[in-house]
C-alpha cells in the first residue's frame, strides 16, 4: 500500500534519524513524493492517445535518476557556493531510494530499477490483484494524503511553526478524506472505469501537486527537530 501520502509520511518521520542539516529533510520528503509525479506523463500520454506503457515506475524510479539528482545538486551547490543545495540533493536522492524500496516491498507491481535498461524487478509477479483491492488502493491515495496533511498540521501546531499554513493543511486533509469516501462508494457502486475514473485521476494528480507545494510552503515544519 505504498501510496504517495504514505511515502510522504515515511519521509517526514525520518526526522528522528536524519542529521540536522538545512534542506536535507525537505529533500527527503520531496524525494519521497517525486517518483509518483511520473503519473503526469501517463496522464498526458493517455489524453493524447499516445502509448503510456513503460512510463509509470520507470524513469522516476531508477537508480540512474538518483545518481543524476546527486550530481545535479552538487553542481548547483558548487556554482552557487550554497551547501544547502547539496544537502537538498542528498535528501532528495535518499527520498527517491526510500520510495523505490517501499514500492518494491508494499506494492503489487514491479519497478524498473535500472531504467533506461528495460528490466523490471517485481517481488509480486505471482500475485493477481482482485478488483476490490485495486479500488481500495486507488481511492486510498486520498486517504493517505489526508493523513499526511493532518500530520503536517499537527507537527506545525506542536512546534509552533508555519501558523499561517496550519488551517489550510487541515482543510486539505478533510477534502482528501471526503474524496476517499466519495470515490470508494462510487467505484464499488459502478466500477472504476470511464469518466468517473478520469475525474479520479485528475483529482489525484491535483492532490499530489498540492502535497508537493504544501510541503515546500511548510518546510519550517518539515525540518523542525523537536
């Protein structure tokens, strides 16, 4: 059940073990969210009727992408003489790696770990997912993101950080919970297909983008060690 919200929660909870380096933990959280943004490419391919096969859990889930991220932010840090960018890059790479490992263990499909080399590692190749479980995992994206927004709001209140964002984070949590209930009832009633599933996909992508933006806006909360 490695939903984007679960990845973000896991990334946030690593604060207990991460070194106290500015922008490092923000990188970890955003790195945990980043790989599932490949769904934007899937959505574009679907809308343009292009081949979307080989887009999800490929280029954003690759060890080569992690290497590229580390190199990129090291160069940015060197050029700007700002070590925070290197910290962010290391955190971002750690976050992507955490995401990949969680997908391999807790999801029910493979990951192209060494993309662009076309090899899929799949610990669940023997498992056939029943339709009811697929519905729960799909709609559970909203539930997990809602829990993540609540976690941010709770941490901000406890740490006295980002007071102006606490309310909006909680509001988005309730919106996500409502979407979870709505689409769970809808999909079990009429099936996860057609226009309702397209609307679900659009709202999921919007939720993922909002989670990324709010994480950046609440970086003081994310990075506070208490």
